[in-house]
C-alpha cells in the first residue's frame, strides 16, 4: 500500500505542480510506473478546477468563473498539456517532418501556428464549459457543483486515454533518447477503470462524451505516430487536451437533445 501511495504521489510530482514530500522522489522510479495513477491525478486537477468554479460563481458571473477554473487547471499542470498541443500542431504543420530543422524565422512561424491553434482550442473549451454550466445532471446536486463533476469526468477519462497511448508504444516508435514504456495489462485496466468510472455516473451524456473522447484518441494517436514516426511526450499532452475537449463537446451534444 505504501508503494502504491508513493507511485500516486510520484504521478502528482511528474504531471502537476503540486508539491510532494522529498522522500517520494528519492530513488529511481520510471515515469511509466506511476502512469497508472494518471486518471486519479486528473481527478485531483478536475476537483480543483471545479472548486475554483464553485467559489468564483458565488461572487462573479459564470463567464468569469469558467475562465478562473480553466486558469486553475492550467496552473496546476504548469500548462504542459497545452504546450504539448502547440508543439505537436507545429510539427504536424510541416509538409516533411523528417527534413532538417527550420531556420529561426521558420521556427518562429511554426511556433506561432501552434500557439494560434491553442488559442482557438481554449476558446472552444471555454464555450463548451459555459454551455455545460447550465446542464442538469441525472442526480440532485448543489448549485454550481455540476460543472465540477463534469470536469472531473473529462479530466479522468482523457488521462486514462493517455495511459492507453503510453501502453501501446513499441520500440520502433521511440526516439533514441526514449526508453520503451513498461506497463502490464493490469495497470492499464486499473487506469481505464478509474478513468472511465466518473463518466458513467453522468448517465447517457457522460457515456456519449466518453465515446467522443475515445474516437478522438483512436483517430489522433495512430495518425501522429505514423506522421512523426517517433514517440514524444508532446503528443501525449496533445492527446489529453483533444480528448478532454472531445468529452465536453460530446456530452454537450447529448445534453442538447436529452
């Protein structure tokens, strides 16, 4: 039990800015050993985002509360997923990703393209959360808490799909500086179970949102692996962001017609 608790704290240490005791990081432990707890890390991030939204909604309009909740989740992770999305989009915008590195002007253009994608992406997330703030859940819940539950479900399911992407990596898709991940079937099942469970509590909208996230993961991960040819941490961050927003959009579409 202590070893599992240490792995969970290591996952917090690797994937968020939450401080952990120094004894947690002593010794050698591979990141993929703690990856099974990524959905639980997502639950913590979503819980904090939901708590910020709940508190802010008591004093300011919903639009302000949503922006503050998005800022809180970004600060908790240090923006690593958003940066991963920007870098991945910049790489995918190159006609020949295997060509020599671009000059300084070319690199600037690629970086600008990635940041533009993130800006439009965040606008999509903001509008989705704004619409979901008025959603009625299938169970009784205090005012301004429902969006936090939806955020928890989105953050856990998206990170479970990131774990699934880590689990299927093969040595042929790794760059020379990346060690092949090690993850058992049991660890993957644990991550998927803990990641998908919150979505099922939302009823049909949650299941449709989960299906949308899964479809995004099935389409995006193989495409990036084929296009880039190597395994990078950036595209895992992009996977998390794309599947999270896909969850919101899928759930929102379901709530619109239910």
